C-alpha cells in the first residue's frame, strides 16, 4: 500500500519552479531516500509533503488523505524533523521532550515513560538538565530527532537528520530508525550522505533542478547505472601531459584531479586499463598506486546528476 | 486537551521564567515605592475627576497599565523566538493550524496581562487603598481594559516580530516603541496641565487610554470620556489584532 502518492506535483515561487512536475509513490513500511544536490528541490518537496506549503499544481495524497483538502488530518499522523534546527532555547532537554509530548496530546505518564526511553536511546541522559541553548549542534540535533518520537506517527519525514552528528551517533540513529521501520513506520529520508542512504533506504529517488531523475532500489540503481566502473591511478609525479595522451583511448572519460591522480570512468574498464598502462609505460610515466573503485551510490548519484546537467 | 490550550501551556512554560517574574514585580515596585514617594515632595496631589490623589496612588494605578504593556511583550518574543529557532515551522508541521497558533498567543497575552495587572494591583494596594472605589461596574471595566490592552500591545509586538528577523533590529524597535508608549502617556503624569502638543501626543498613545480606564476603574470615576476611551481601546485592539493575524497568516516558511 502506498502512503505517499503525488501526481504532477509542482511548486513555483514567482517564475522559479522549485519542484517541477514530479510523480512520487512511496510504499508503507519502507525507508524512501530522497537525494539531490543543494538547491535541487528536496526541502521544498518535504514542505509540500508535510503540508507546510500547498502545491501550485498536481495532486497529493498522504496516508490516503487528500493533502490539499485536509492538511491538518495528515499532520496528526506524521512526524517531521526539518532541516533547520528547531528548539526552545530556555527549556532543558527533558522539559523539551516532555512539552513536545504534551503538545501532541500524549498523557503525562506516557510522556514520562517515553522521555526516559528516548533519553537513553539517544544518549541524552548526561545532558538531560542542560538547557537547549547550551547544547552543541550535534546534541541539539539529537534532541530534535528524539523529540519527534515522543508521539505516535505512521509516517516520518527526516530532512538531513544526521547533519552535525559524529559517526557513532550517526550510526546509532540509523540503527534506531531501522528498528522503527521494522515496527511498521514509513520514513521519507533526505540526505547528502550517500553511504547513509545506501545503508538505510529501501528505495531511492534522485532529484535535481526540481525534477525526479530516477527512482529505484539501491541495488537496482547499481545494476542500471553501475556498468561504468571507476579506476584511479596515482602517479609518482605531476604529469599534465597525461590527459592529452589518454584522450586517444575511446569510450572513456579521464580526469586529472591534481596533476597526479587520474580517474577513468568507462564501461569497459579492463580494456581501458590495459591501454592506459601501455601508454604510461611507453611514455615512462611511473605509477605509485592503482585502484578500481566498486560502484557505489555516490558514483551513481554523480553520474545521474552529471548526465542530467549535460542533457540540459 | 484542545490544541489552543496545549499551545498556551507551552507558551507559558517557555516565556515565564523566574527572571521574568522577578522583573515583572521588582520593576514596578521600584517605580511605585522609590519614584512615587521621592516625587511626593514635588507633586503632592494629582487632580483626578472629582477626587484628588496623592502621587504614589496615581503612579501605582498607572503602573498597572504600564505593566500590562510590558508583559505583553511576551507575545512578540514568543513569535520572534519561534521564528528564529525554527519552532514556528515545527509547530505548523504538527497538529496545529495558524489559527490555533495565533489564538494561543492571544490567550497567553491575556493571561500574562491579567496576572500582571493583579500582581501590581496587589503590590500597589497599600499605596492607593485609601482612594479605591471598587463597584460591580468598575471591576469588569478593569478586566476589560487589561484584556483589551493586552491584545492591543501583544498585537503590536507580534506585528514587529513578524517583520524583523535580527535580534538587534527586534530589540531596538521594541524598546523604542515601548519607551515612547511608556513616557508619552498618562502612566507617570496627568495629561491636565501638560503642554498642549504633549497632551495631543498623550492621546495618540494607546497606553494613555489603557491607564485612564484602569484608573477610572480603581478610583470609581467612570465618565463619558472614559467610555469613549474604552470604545477607542476596543477598536484599536480589534484593528491591530486583525493586522497581526493577517501578517502571521502570511508568514512564509
């Protein structure tokens, strides 16, 4: 069953189309990753889906409810962690959680129970009496995410929730979210961190310039776009001539990053590699290190966005 | 619990801290007991309707209106803080409408205004109790003034908070506007006897109406002019409330 159904959704601000005719279908009980470069339209899409703004065109159903006609009914059933920090500076961590639960009409006893669990799960026990204004960015972010679990919800929107978190807190949060999904929660997750998306998401959409470029599972994306492999060669010394030497090889893209690192993208990487090595040897260019980079989501993301930019 | 009550609960929790409460009591106390008695050597009696009030009584009753105005700053601060710290967007993405948010702010202002007025009335009572003339008519008049005044000044603070994002800008504007309201009014001195241009400015200031009505309520001097002032205060409050609501409704995310 789909819990988000958006058809031909657009959002314009004056003449600028922040979201341009997107079609979205998110199944219940999964983590749906929403990836895109800065200014791609991710946050505007989240604002549309969370009913903070109305679409300029198109139709949108969230949890079977028409988002344009009944936004409040939807907001009763969703949780939202927005990209920008949100906190009450003078409240302590535990008071923030307690008051947030109260705002969602959670009973006082239940609030207390949930608060204790969340303080433990998000490593907030030591700072429970600290005021929000005295917390670090990462601690504040943890409180912001933890706070959202003070109330029940069917669908959770997380807009770059791991920004400011250290690697251990990040992994802990991702595992916490994975466990929540097992209990039936659906998560709409935007991030810049592609390894996070690969670790967490069941399905991924890549958005750029307000348009969705592709939607698929991480594995399917790798199969579709992963034919192209990447080879990195580190030279012993700077050799600017290398680019012109290698430009003779067909069906490959060569980048010379800093004069010593050659990155080759090709679908026929083995053949290309042989030719590269031959040319380097003929020209007596010494190699320090050579590695083949397995196809990952980052490569796919960059390729999809790059192809979109060149098509435009 | 109704969403508005939940938001009022939250507003009161975040805005009423010990510092705020102490300030709300200490500040007027200094005015009443220091300035009030210190100026007695200069101003022995202030004519007020058919009565003649001593200056501390006059000042203490003025401080009720002044304190209502000051306490309603809370409204502007809540909205401004919510916008600055991302809570406005967070609340709007929760089970609330903009109407809930606006009404909860008005209710918060009303509560803070009434409590504040009661507090100063209580503290100032020993000063003006000799001249007090409460009746069944005057008490509702005082309550009306406290609520209408709260809505009016709360709306002004809300309007300012919707237009400004920087803390410096917000503080400068709020302090300037409220300083004008405080000192170009009848809170500290009577309009009678003031130079004509200043007197005109007094009556361009809503705090004058609020203070006049509260004084009339406390000292039992409700005249036709006070009724006109009540109408003006109610009209101004309504207009500014509508403007503040419109601006809040149009706030972008």
